């Protein structure tokens, strides 16, 4: 279980009871926030990338690949008029050592096994690119 507590300036502190760890979220300055920590939108998109990397690392590890140092760059396109995320763009940078014949297996994990991505509304466009340069 987690707990979310509103603080001043529209900042929230998210605490995981099992792990005794906290994360702060801020909204933009344009709506009265501090914009010093992740926004909820950024956190959602980054969590999607984190989930995908974890799944790729787990399955890729079973295939003999080391994913330490792999990373993702994440961007979002938000519609202020509709109050929703239109698109999440993730550029994955995966290990150079992954053989050409194994790449498609690892790339399909994004849509087949990532709980966060599979839980997003179908209207949210999920764009992913894969570079093998990490």
C-alpha cells in the first residue's frame, strides 16, 4: 500500500509503506506548482519505460545479455484542452551485444509483458524506438 499526502504548492509526497521510501511530485509553475520534482505525467511515462526496461532486462538476462547501463529517454505529448496524455515516446538504448536475431523478441516485450503499458488507455499513442548502443 502507498500513501499520497498533499503538501504546499500542489506538491505531493508518495510513500510506499513496505519500503519506507518517498517520491515527490510537482505540477508546473503555470498552475501554481514548484516544478522541482517529477510531474505526475512524467512519473507515469517514466514508470512505463522503467517497467519495459525491467521486463527486457529480465528476459534478456535469461537469454544471456547484461542490461546494466541500458536506458530510455522519455517524452510525452499532453493535450491541455483534453486534460490527457496524447502520446508517450520512449527511445530505448539497449546493449550493443544483443544479436540481430534476438532483437525483435526483446522489442515485442514492450507490448506483450509490460503491465504499465498494457494498462494505458488505447487512445494513448505508444511510440518506441530501439537503438543498440548501450
